């Protein structure tokens, strides 16, 4: 989605890492491992964009680039229309980072003292800092926890403290790196509701939510970007996600007399897979339920005998598995 006025816009972003310390002396083309390859996507204020991928897909690298902690090797990234390279200070004030690194806090200090320290790094001092800390603690539901030592907080409370820290500078954009990975399902649901309803819907913030939890992605996000081995494989809108849950299915037709090319598929779609089984043919195709009568009519007009039709609803996890497996096969072919 190309939108110069969007909350986040990434275009052809690339990042490489050395393969090993021993190979630093070798030519760059040989010694560099691609972490991100021509990554392009974007989203607007009031939206949650999910960056979905397996461990090692490049999610954290992308988050760190957008947070100003890493520089890309090539490509362009803009936060609220500003280039991350030339407006790094303004961008840091516009972005709040939430991760699972509890060691970035001072464990023996209270929650409130931790937040006062981080508020000072944003230039907040005295009464202004105190008021802001009270506000963010109230916002995340920890108003009564300020005096408690950080190391005595539960995992869910620690994650809320991390969110409170991210909100200190009143950011317009949240970068959420696996925010629910180390907390129980009840705490995770409360955190999702807080971010979705209070921060995004009410405050009109934008959020980039990194996860490998497909159910979480389908539940909370407005769009899903699938990242695999540093590449974008799909960019799905809310309508696409709704379609996956309600109307898009994998159909299996049991027939005799099928010939490739009989079915008129939508533009860009390949002909369905057909296999022989028990002297009959099994056709598998992915489509909306409303398209099945048209396909059946085409089969009958071409004298294909149809003996049965079964379906399976295609959810995000099915789609994710199919395209990542296909990308893996393509990589093997390229190499």
C-alpha cells in the first residue's frame, strides 16, 4: 500500500548482516547475509498492521530500523512522512517501542522510579514527568502498582510497564515486538484489548504488531504483512482476512473426464490441481463459495461427470503455510 501521507511507509528496504566474524574480510557480496530484501508496505493512523513471520524472518530487524536503532543498507522508510535517516530525532519522539526485553528495566527500583528515569531521557523533568508517569500508569491499568518493585511484578504487569514506557513521549506510532509472547492468555487478551480499543481506536495511534501467532494476527489487526526469510510474501487487508474466515475455501471435487483448461479461472489464478485416485479424478481448487456453481456448470457443459464436492474453510494459518512452503520450494529451485 503506497501512501506518502501514511503513518509508516517502507519502500524497497534492505538490510544485510555478516555471515560470521571470520568472514568480515571477504567481499561484501560474499560475506553478507540478507536479513531484509526489498521490503515494501505501509499503513495509516488508526490501523494495526501485523508483521507476521516465523522466528528469523526479519521482524525484529525491521522493528529496530523503524525505531532508529539500526540503519538500513538501502531503500527508504518514512514515519509520518519523515525520512528515518534525516529526521531521526523527531522520529524517536513519534515512535514508542514495546519489546519483551525485561532486562532493560532496573529490577530493584519501583515501577514509578523506572518510568521517571525513562521520562528524563525524553526530556521530561519535575512535575511534568510526575504527571506524565501517573497518566501512563492509569492508561495501562497500573495506577496502584507504582510503588511496587519491578522484579515483583507478574509477566503481564511487566509487559504493561513496557507499554507505559513506550507511551511516555505521547507517540503517534507503536512498534510492538512480540508483545504477548511471554504472558498468559488472559493477560494477553487484556493487553490486546487495551491496545486495540483505547490506543488505536480512541487515540487514533498506529501500531506495527510483530508476531508469529496467526490467531492473534487475525483477531486484532487491520492488515497482515507476511514476512518470510526477509521477503514480503503477502499484504492482506481486513477484507482479505474476513474473506478467509467466511467465504474463501479449498474445494475438492470428485470427477471423471476432467481435462486441464476446462475451468475458466480468475485472471492470474492457475488451473486447479488434479490427481488420479480410485479410477476417479480429484480436483482441488481455492475459491469463494459463490464461484462453485459456475465451475460446476463449466464441468457439466464439457461432459465431466461430478460425483461429489467437499470444502474446507481457508484460514490465515492455511494461507501462511501454503505460501511459505511455496517460497521454500522456489528458493530450492533458485539455488
